[in-house]
């Protein structure tokens, strides 16, 4: 970063997490969590390039402004300068958090034996245990300056994920769950990728009203026909109550992607209106939601099937 841009850079500074520690202690699993939390992630980054990455994200208008990088012994000669690089970054006022992942030697040996992978510091004639001792000596100073040390000896992967989410998604856990709500028509095939499916074919069908047949659930007359009926009002109360039970459970379980399918006969009227309503409700509860309409391209417009739209209508996640 140049001196003349230092003040601007500090104002725009992204959050930076550096994940390091013992090989086999869970760095890959940790990076998966940061990816799910929306961080811009780089694995096995040479320490000398961290500042360049921060500078690049400061000057970028798109993408996440939260960075997570893994720096470890795989970097060879570059790794030795990591502690000095981190001190320099902190001295410049960069919002930096260093996580050190550790585990007992016996557990690390067992993990490497079960994975059949070679330890990065093991050369010909060197045992896994010797490689671990060499790495531990190399990382001694780095461990002492880390902000958070996590010992994964007795941790299942899910416990490590929960620990990281508690550190970096506290109060914002719902935003870590990417929800897609989409409408579909059963006559075009049942969904194969939905975690939750709601069948709304029990509601009166606007298709049988000639004035509404050529419209869709995105049009106000159809939306009013569907949403203002007593049956729909009662259904929404119970549907929302079910979602209020399901969604916190999925968040607590650590689920990162959830697909909710809302289906009617053709995927044109009722399911479209109810998918939009469901998406709005979940957004109001703080979830990150996209709404899509799988079969809207097949909607009957004025008595004919319209194939002009090649992809489903999709609303970007918010």
C-alpha cells in the first residue's frame, strides 16, 4: 500500500483472518467454514503476498470485504517470514485476526496415517513424528502471537465449524445459511434437489379464470386472487409457524444451503405467488434468500406456451 493512499485504505480496510497452525489440525475444514460465511478465501498463500491481497480487495468494488487466508509450512522458505509479515500488518492498522489450529502429536500422527498423506516437513528418511516436531518448533513464535488458539485433538469437524462460527458469525448466524425458494409445476416433474417441498395445489386455481389464465403469480391480479383468499391466509399462518421451527434448527445444525420448493400444477400461478411470499417472510426474519421460478418459462401466455425465457426467473440473494 502506498503512503498517499494509507488513510483511504484504512477506511476501506477489509477484515482479514489468517489461519495457520499444525498440519493435520483442521485448516482445510476451517477454510470451508469461512467460505460458507462469505469470506474471500485463499489457501496456501505465501506470507509476502498477504498485503497485496488486502490492497487488491481495498480497491475492488465487488465481492466480499472479508478475507481468510491459510499460511502454513507448505509454503517452504516463504513461511519463515510469516510472523514478521503479520506484525507489519498489525502495525499498519489492518483489522487482522490470527487463528492457530493445534492438536496433540499422537492425534496428528494418527490423522496422517489414516489419510495416507505426506507431512509437508517430512523428507526421505524422516518419520511423521519427526516432521511434526520440526513443524512445532518452527511455529512456536507464531503460536504465541496468535489471537485465537484452537486445539482440535478431541474435536469432531462439526465442533470446529461451530467454534469458528461463534467467533466470526455471532449475532449473524442466519446470514450463513443460503436459502433458495423456488416455485415449480408438478406436471413438469417433481423437484429432485429440494430439502423442503410444499404442495399448494389444494388452493383454488386462477387457471380456470379466463382473465387470469395468461398471467402469472408475479402479476397483481393473480397475486390478489391467491393471497387474499381465506384458505391462503390460514395456510400462511401455519406455514410460517412451521418455518419458524424448521429454520432455526437448520441454522443450529450448521446447514449452509437450503432449498424450499413450492409446487402447484403448472408452476405459473399459485406456486409463484406463494414462493414470493415465502421468500419475503424469510428475508424479514434475517435470512439470506434467493427466489426463483423453475417453470415460469413454460407459462401459458394468452393461450400459448412461451419458451422465450431460457432460464428461470431468479431474484438475487439479499
